């Protein structure tokens, strides 16, 4: 079974530059999550989509971060402009997203962003 | 064999019971995380451990580095504790391309009122 695909795997940019990450969830998964994991910390939920609608973006720094899932399938996360403190691993995950029990969340390999 | 194994996969208990979820790993780690996912919700980080024991409210997490084993305990369990609990490990302190985040498959906990 194909898993959650993310690209790129690594990205190094200078502060104030822009960057975009891409995620393709498992086919048929309605729910898609973007997480930020800073070194030494647990993952933080940035945004949760249900199909192409936003369920929770309360922790997304909206002055510089944006995310979209226009067709309810793959998603992009953008940072514009980047700051040094944005250096982290950005994880995408998907799940079936039905009302009943979610048995498992599937994670991508992550995109490691370094801002210099 | 998965590098991070959790047990049990499913657990149903009565309200008030003491709950233990186990996580074993086979790689060298820099930290171990316990995560919680409620049905239909996102994932919340509960604990990050590199040694010893941490407590937050009714939740207690322990780790034994020598045995490569961690446990998550819930005291006086409540139906709102019903969720999937995920164990994850990070494999390096240094920020290198060889860093990995490895997730267990999760333990589905259902607390009956």
C-alpha cells in the first residue's frame, strides 16, 4: 500500500525567503494534518483538513504560514517569509476521517527545513 | 519486525481502572514521545522523555533506556480518555540527514462509563 508522500525531503533556505512543501495522502483518506516538530519538542498540529475544508488551524501562524487542499486530495504548506525559528521537520499525516473510530494515523517521512 | 512496538493494540476497560500501555523499541533514540489522538481529531503531544519519569495530571510516563521500554499509565481512567495513544521515537540528538522519527501503530483505548 502506498503511504503518505512528502516532498522535498530536505530544504535549506535563507531567512526571509519563501518555501513550499507538498503532501499526497493515502488514497481515500479524507483527513489531512500538517505538523511542525522542532528539534527536541513534540509535534505541534498546524492545520487539519477534512476533505478540502479546514477543521482546525488555531496554531497556524497565519501571518506567514498558509496551507491549502484545493481538490481535497494533496496539500501544500507555504511559509512566506521564513524565519530562523521555522527550522523544523514538517510532517504530513492522513487518516480515514470518518465519524467513527480512527484506528491509525499514517505519517509521511517529513520535510526537514533549515533556515539560515 | 517494527522498530517501535506497542501493546496492547486494543484495550477496553471500565471507568476508574488503572491503564498501562507499553512501548518497546529496537533502535538507539534521543527521545521518546507519547501522543494522543481522539476520534476525528488531530494528534496531541502528551510527553517527551529521554530518561526517568514524567507526570501530568492523571497521566504518568516512564522510560527505561537500558531495556528500551516505555510505559504510559492512566490513573482513575475516564471515558474522555478514550483515544488512540501513539508511541514515537526520535533517533538522533544532532540535526543530521540521518535523523528519523519512527511511530508505533498506536493503542486504541476505550473506557466504558
